[in-house]
């Protein structure tokens, strides 16, 4: 954690889990790269933290593997 990673690297390093990202570079609505800040929080915890920290972006790394997963891009869109 702490270094910039591509979305592919993030998903491969932290499969099937919620991650809290900062310094997100987007490609449209998708994450191109980011710095991973949290890997030990639930989706609910990250969303709560995201409300207080507008620089935090939370998402599930492998949305096809969960019944309902989403990215909170709308909360942080500029």
C-alpha cells in the first residue's frame, strides 16, 4: 500500500474485497490507477469514511463475484 497501482494491479493484489482508494486517476467512470489506502474495512465502513473524506473512493475489486457491489463514484465526482 502507499504506491500508485493500476486498476488491474489493485484487483489482482486485493481480489474479492473492498478497498479504499485515494489519488484516483479515472478513465471515464473507471479507475485507471490509484493509491490503495484501506484494505481492511467493510463496504459500510468505507462509505461512512468516504462521507467525511471527499478524497476517499471506495469500491469492490471484483464486482462480478458478489451479488451487489458498486463504486461510489457519484459521491466523489468533481
